[in-house]
C-alpha cells in the first residue's frame, strides 16, 4: 500500500481537489490511503478566530467562521453537485454549528487555553477530509472518511502533542488496514489526534506530513508521497530564488536538517517513522503530477556538489547571555536552558564562549518574559529581525576549506553567529533578516551554477 498526503494548496478549492482525485485514481492499484491538510490558510484563520473569541471579540470570531463556512460549502457544492451536496450538507452544517458554539463559549469565558486552541484548529482537517472523501465517492472512487482522532493517539501536550506510537499503530491496523484490504481508499485528516480520554489534540504546525509518515509506518507502506505546490525539494526556496533547482534524491538526514532550518516543504519529524522502516518518501507537485519530484532515501547518492541545498529561516531573535567567568560553574548552562524550557521557547542555534552564550529562537511573544527571567541569572540582550541561513550536504563531512569558500563570498555581510551542526552535514550562520534574500541568491549562484545531473534536475 502507499500513503498519499495532499497539503493545503493541493486541496485549496474544488479544482485542486479534483486534481488530487485524478492523481489518486491513477494509483488505485497500489492501494493508497489519503491524508489531507486543511484547505490552504484555514488553520491560520481558525487560530485567528480562537484568538478573537479568547479576547472577547465574539462578533469577529463568528464573522470569520461564517466566511469559512461559505468557502467550504462552495467547494463541496461545486464538487458534489446539487443532489449529493444536499445529502452531505447536514453533516458539514453540524460541524459548523459546533464551531460556532465553541467560539461563543470561548468568547463568554474570554480566555482560550491550548486545549481549546487544538479543538478549534482541528476543524480544518476534519472538514477537508470529509469533503475530499465525499468528492472521491461522488466520482466513483471508493473513498471512505476515517476520523484520524480515533486512530492517532497522543499525549496531552496540546498544540504539539506527542504521538503514542504503539497504540496508534494497533488502532491503524484495526481500523484502516481492513479498508485497504477491501479496496477502499481511506481519507484521513492529518495534524489531528486525540488523548486517551478522547480530547482532540494537534501534533504541531505543518504536522500533516508527520501524520502521513506515522500512518505509512504503521501500515508498512511501500512509499509515502507528499503532494505539495512545488516540484519537490529544491536547492533553495523557489519563492526566494527563481533559479532554484529540483533535488532528485536527498538523504533523510539532509532533508531533516533542511526542514529544521526552514525548508517547510517537509515537516522535520516526518522523516523519523519513515527512516525507522526504510520507507522512501517522495515530495511531488500536485499541479505538475508527471514531474518525478524528490526522493528522500536512507542514504544519499554521491554528489559532485558540496551542498544539496540552502535553507533560510526568518523571524529569528538572537539572545545573548553574558555572565563573566561563570560559565564554567557547574549547572550554569542547565539553569539557562531551563528558563527557555519554562517559557517553551525552542532553541535553534547555540554558541558559547567563556563569558557568553548566544542562542537563537523563533521570534515570538514569550521572548520579553524569557529575557526578564534570564536577566535574573546574567546580563541579557536580545535582537529580533535576524535570519538563519543553513547550507546542507553530506559532502561537508569530508571536504576541507568549505567555510572559507562560503564566507569569502560574504565579506561585506555582518555575520552574527556561526555553527557547524553536530551532524556535520550543515553549516549554519545568523545574519540580519534584510540581507537574507541577497545572501541566499549569492550562495546559490556560487554553489549551484554547475549542478551534478545525477542529483539535480
Ligand atoms: P503544503 O501546504 O503542501 O504542506 P507547504 O507550504 O507546507 O506546503 O510547503 C511548500 C512550500 O515550501 C513551497 O511552496 C515553498 O515555498 C516552500 N519551501 C521552502 N524551502 C523550500 C525548498 N528548499 N524546496 C521546496 N520548497 C520550499
Ligand atoms: N493544517 C495544519 C497547518 O497549517 C497542518 C498542515 O498543513 O500540515 O499547520
Ligand atoms: Mg506543509
């Protein structure tokens, strides 16, 4: 069997869903299950509704919910035609009533908790999976909606809940495998799960890729396909650099580094369940389905280029923590990272000296409070509007003089931090956000003007 995951843009409207259906039709004999994200931008708008309601702005929340309802009705109507849509309308309507009621409840309390955020966010995938399943059935594809929350068991760390693999695998084998065996196409929402008590959870933004890998690993898939809106993993974000080239084959490790440092085309954790079982993952373009995409495999092929790709992550804050002569005191670093932990601020790049520790984190509203707490331990400065640039490639491991080549191209750029990841396959540095686009284009031009035809398209 295979897993086919369609991201937000690949199910963004009736046209996209029909295209996805055609792609699935072409692979029926490989016994697919389908995993879908919410329609594009829906998760953002659900979270905005939750926030508005939590701030007591009931009217705006309900207005946004109304717009969301209309978009989904319109899509379903277009896909199903009047007769089928009339049948299906009640089911969608009930979900939207639930959403409205939930928003009213949140507004009445005037507060939104992570648990409630997850419930609000889950509507995106619940709705898209129902619509896609109905659309498949409407065109004679044997689509069957399966509520992922009944399969994906997680802990209760809301907004980034941790999957409980053993039991999830058992549930998938019990609920989904028989459908595959019977020639049905299970259609499931990504991103959502539930706790043992049946409380809805989500597994982190961009998590539908992860869901696809979890389902694929449980059902021993021959392949996992991530269908998105670009031709595959590219040598850099094509939105930033139009010369970006498609990477034909990349290793799990390289893909994971890239994803971690901003190539959001593939969710970082995606690779884990797939690596463990050596299941190849393909990144493919639903708007250009005959393109071969990118194959992510356990081992990278030989490549004559030093790097496979350049990732960029913007909206980074640099935190500098200085504590003269105290760094060597045992437990000092631990106490610093405990503060990050307490504020739930995830750290990307770290560098230390005797007197200071520099750390980068995604810019977010917890940083001022974090800095205030850190200030109890040391002198703290923080600066936003930074970007992390990360060059990735397995050849970094055993090629000399690479840093000189990279930084030689950037003599006029102020570099704030440099790190060569412990994995030895990335070279990462921090610059001003405004310089990021130019830096990436320069590096891309230098390192990819000639590209190994075995690896790059
Ligand atoms: P989906 O909704 O299908 O999950 P995402 O928006 O999460 O899609 O990811 C696809 C986007 O990732 C692309 O549109 C592209 O702009 C961006 N991206 C960033 N870096 C890369 C890269 N190296 N290769 C391909 N896409 C990239
Ligand atoms: N819809 C979720 C998000 O926007 C999950 C996903 O798209 O993978 O984060
Ligand atoms: Mg994504």
